[in-house]
C-alpha cells in the first residue's frame, strides 16, 4: 500500500505562477515533531533564563541583608563588650562596698560563675554553621554570661546594702555621747555608799553634776518608752534604742518629750534638776543592755569620732 501524501499549493505574490508541492505523511510527522521539540526547547530556555534572573536577584537581596545583619551583629558585639567592661567596673566597686559593709569579698570562683558559658553545640552530621550563625551564637553565650554576672552583682549589692543598713542602725543605737555637759561626781559600781540614805547599794549608772536647767540630750536614736515620777529617781525618762539597748535619765527638773516619741542623737529630752533623792542638781544616767546595767562610759566616744 502506497504511503499517503499531502499536496501543498504554494501561491506566490504577484503574477508568478502557483506551485504544487507533494509531501509524504512521514515527512509531515517529522516536521511536526521537530517543531514541538523546538517549542519545548525554547520554553525550557526561557524558563531557565527567568529562573536564573530570579535567583540572581534573590542572591543580591540576601547578600545585602547578610551585610546589614553582619553590621548589626558587629554593633551588638561592641555593645556587649562595653557592657562587660561596665560590669567589671561595678564588680570592682562592689568589692570596695563589701569591705565597707564588713563583708568578705566575693569568692573568685563565685565571680567566675557569671563569666563565660557553654560553647555552641554541634551535632554529628549537622551542616557547618555560617559565619553569621557562629557570631550570633557567641553573642548569645556572652549575653547569658552577662545576665548571670549581673544577677550575682545585684545579690552582692543587696547583701552589702543590708549589712550597711544594719551597721548604720546599730551605730545609731549606740549611746555614744554624754547626755549633758558637767563633771563626773559618781561612777558606775557594783556597790557604793548612797549619799542620802547612807547605806551601801549598787550604783547602776553614773552621776554627772551640772547646773540646774542644763540641757539633757539623747545619746542615740530611739523611742521614748517611759516618762514619769519614780521613787528615789524623781522625774525619769527611759528610751529604747533597739538592739537590746535602753537608757534611763533621772532627777530631771523638766521633761521635754512624751511616750512613743522618736528622738535622735543630740536631741534635747529634758533639763537637769534635783528631783527625787538628790543632794544637788545632777543627772543620773544609766545604760542597760539586754536588761543588764553596764557602765555608760564604755559607750562614750571622743567628740572627734562622734562628729
């Protein structure tokens, strides 16, 4: 059976005569196949060109973003270093403050607990991290270390502050000044001859002879707990200074404070008198620690130290 053939009529422009061309079916199929292949090749080439153009654009954008990110990471790294230097200066100041607060300096091993940190972890078979990822991980480790160190310093400062406050309060409670200006006429003793009763009895304070009406000052900060007349002591004031320390002032001519009032060191609380069993104007002054009488002169400091 003969192969089918296709007849093509070619009509040229103008007055030229038409031509008849016969093409076999096999040749037509071959031509159609070649055309399809050319069309597909053109489409693939166009897609590849467009895809490459997109990839180049994306790479340029990523490189620009990476450059910006690298700059930001560099700035952050500089700030982390500056913060580390600041914490180092704070740590040095903390050591001095702890000495003032009568505390031992922090153990160097304790200080090292806030420095450094675990190295970035890499699991076997994982891809190598990029430079930016490594720098970011190192900064994260540094920030974590700085946070730990800052927490240690905050705790240390709180401990020093509490110690300083306790020392300040305790010093404020010490009866470190003489309540009135005068001369010592009778010292603290376990037994002495009473000047009025003429019998031997303990003298749980000191007597300071001073002019009538001379001011009597509180020797330390405290709260007035008692004001009134006591047999033998006359007009008497008692002050609680905290930390188990109380003071008593007897034979006063006039009381200038009331129960519950807070007084400061050096504040006038009464005037010298001779009320009660007294041979003349003077102040009987006692200091008690945890309920036991002690010699008040042991707490009196020189004016150069008190000031």
